[in-house]
């Protein structure tokens, strides 16, 4: 069966709409996180922090770039295999991402937030390994996020220890 020009246009349009959908998913995760930090900058600044803690202004630009990379990574894998285990792994890590910020900043539950970020780190690991088998560029796009979450977990642990 031969594909028509109309079929190709419809497929192309769907592909771009799905990129927007993946972008919307990470935007929702970021928005949930944003609600979790709303009005908490003074509280965060008052915490005892390790000397290696980055300045608070750095988090916004880093997360903006990482969220864009996370969205594109998920989309690249979806383009190859559709909705399956790899994309569901991506969804799980994103849900865990959205939960961490309200736990840490909103609730001030640093120990619980640390346990949750460990689960997120593991979910990202599963996502990277799963993505590697499908799309190495997608897996590569997830690695900086995984590295940042590794750093964030160490920072979370240190703040928990310094403030308990």
C-alpha cells in the first residue's frame, strides 16, 4: 500500500503535535515544582547549606534547559517506538520530578525529599538505559539531567543533615 502526500502531512503534523505534548508534560512538571517554591526563597536562603551549594539564581536557567532536553528525549523515543515501556519510564521519572520540589521546599521535609530523589534518580537510570536501546541521542539528552539530579541529591542530603 502506497502512502499519499496527505498521509505524510498528517503523520508529520502528528509528530510535531506530539513534540508539543511532551513539552507540555514537562511544563506541567515544572509548574508543579514552581508552585512548590513560590515564596520560599527566603526560607531556602536561611537554611544552613554546604559551601558548594550553588546560588539560587542558577536553578531556573539550569532547569529550563534540562526540561527542554527531557521533552525532546521523550519525543525522540516516542517517534521510534510509540507509547510503550520506555515512554512510561519517562513518565514515571517526570512524576517523581514534579513531587520532589513541593516535598523539599513546600513541606520542608528534607529527609522524605531525599528518599524521593533517590527514587527519581533510579527512575532516571531506568529511563536512560531503556532509551539507550532505542535512541542513543535521546539517552544522551537525559544524561545531563541525571547528573544534575545526582548533584541535587547530594545537596538535598547535605541540607537535611545540616538542618536536622
